[in-house]
C-alpha cells in the first residue's frame, strides 16, 4: 500500500516535499493552476516538476486538472471549441 497526498502547483517546495517524505508519504497528486488552461504547451514545466518531486524521494502520481476551465463546454458558450482543445490535447494539460 502507498500513501498519497496532494499539493497545489505553487505549494510544491523543498520544505514540503521533505516533510511529506519524513512522514512516510510515497506519492503526490499535484493540482494544476487554472492559468495552465490557456492553451500553451506546459510539457517542459511538467517534466521539471516531475524531476523535482522525484529528487525528493517521492513519486508524482498524477496531475489533477480540476481547476482548468470547462464552463463554456458545459454550457455550450462561445469559446467552447478552444476549451475542448485544451482538454483534449495532452501537451497543454
């Protein structure tokens, strides 16, 4: 069994990762900030974050995109296609 906890993207620091490792956390889920839903390619940021977490002895288990906007998709509003593209293109999430 593994112990998993979560942090928001901007909360991932050396001190927090060291604390989690010290109390026996094995894996992290990292919540992505809403700004990462802007359609840009964040692949390199994701790689850096993964390496940073692993350097502290933890596994990056998942990026959680619950804060990425999807309101225009749900309500069929203008901009819907752009939000769908953001959700469907793994290079921007």
